[in-house]
């Protein structure tokens, strides 16, 4: 199992990539809805705060289950954000 520090770094990296993809989409792709993109970027930052705080407060006694659910929830959120970025046009 990776350390919490490494897990936080990975979450920050992935969220940063999604955020930059959204910014690039707004600035480089014509016809992108700016208001939807702004809402999506705000949502991305909220997701980052939520998952970083979840890493800091693990469930004592059910660590394996906690990280299994964490990974499942994080992957689902990332896939939702990727779909939303694709639908900005």
C-alpha cells in the first residue's frame, strides 16, 4: 500500500491534469460553453478537496475496505469529469 503522502500527490496530479484539460478546452476549442466550463472547474476543485480530506481521515479498523472504496469512488468521479469535459462543446 502506498503512503498517504504519495496518494495525495497522485490525487493532486490527476485533478491538476483534469483542470488544465478544462482550461485548454475553453481557450483553444471554439464553441466551448464558458459558463459550463467554469462550473466544471469549480466542481473539479471541490472533488480535489473532498478526496484529499478523505485520505487524511481513514476509517480505523477497515483500512483495506476504506482504500478500496476510495479508489472506486475516485475513479468514478474522474470518469464523470472526463465525460463532462467532452460534452463542453
